C-alpha cells in the first residue's frame, strides 16, 4: 500500500505501530485468519502545490 | 508496483454486496469478522463516544482498525469516507468536524446506504450525506476533500492502484488520508487471490 500511495504522489506515509487482531475468534471460520491478517491504521498527505 | 489480479470485478462486487447486505440487515448473524460494539471496544474506540450511540448505528460496524488513532478530525473539515457501510465512522467523523464541516460517505451496497441514512437521522446529524458509488470511481469532485477516511474496505478492491488514484484526485492539496485496512503476515497464494469466495470470507 505504501508504494501505491507514493505512486499517486502522497507523502509522509505512516503506519501505526499498533496492529489489531481483528479476525481471530470471529463467529465464522475465516481464510483471513489463516493468512495472519491484521488490521493497521495509516495516514498520508497530498502535498500542497 | 501493483500486480493486476485476475478476478471478475462484477462478480466480486456482487458477492461483496451480498455479504454486506447481510451485515446491514442481520448483524447478529455472526460473520468471519467481528462486528458492533465488541469490535469497537477491541479497536480502542472510546466508550464515551460509542456508548451514547443507538444500537443500529454501531451494530453493523465491521472495521479492521481505528483510523482516528492519528487524531480527531478538525472542525470545518470536509471528509470523504470510502465504504461507509451503516455509517458508524461517518457519524463519528461528523461529530468531530461539527456543523461547519461535512461528511460524504460512499458505498456500493444499497442496504448499507439505507441503514446509514436512517442512522444519521437517529443521531440528529445534518452534515452527513451518503452516495452510491464504487471506490475505483468515486462520485466526488476533484480536490474537494480535506480528509479521506476508510476502514477495512480497500482490501476488497482488486484494483487498489485505481482506488489510490481516486483518493489523490479528490483530496485538496494539503489534504490527508486517515485510514485503516488489513495486512497479511503470511503469503497469499495466487490461486487464492483469484478465488472470489476467499475475497469475501
């Protein structure tokens, strides 16, 4: 995702150090859990001209 | 460089809409992801913010992280939410930007749009609107947003490069993204990437 954001000109890309385990123990079985899926927050800025 | 994924976009969108229509109408059913107040607690949304919300506003929440961890939005800002679902994050955003700000939620699932519109009425907000559209073709004017938010949605697009081009298009110069999505810690086989059932479950 970082590369895609930078490719469209976004800068100051930052990912949260915190990750959330949002699929483990969900009510239904999930392929997401099998791939070690984690939630993450991120931000980026569109430069001023 | 993003690698194109060989998946039928229309079939994928249809499968995702079916899944999220169920999240809108039967949130208690139980899905392969967590939902509602327990999820909001897991993701660190403050109880003083979520506790006052009527159950329909939060019960279909299906985010994956907390885009507000980087700070609250500012009064007066114009916010676009990609994949606004039943409106939980949009309501929080609208409360943060206040009466001088504006939130536009975009979602492709009619059942979610209907629930989101009802939800903003439940909490008495008039600075939020919801539009039907796709994240690869946002129904938003160029350079009109101070902030683009999203929570667990971009991973559902097989053309993420197009999504980020749209984000860059709608942001004002100096605007920002505050988003949440998923990362995988184990390699996903190419065959799995082309299996629509795995995109939605």
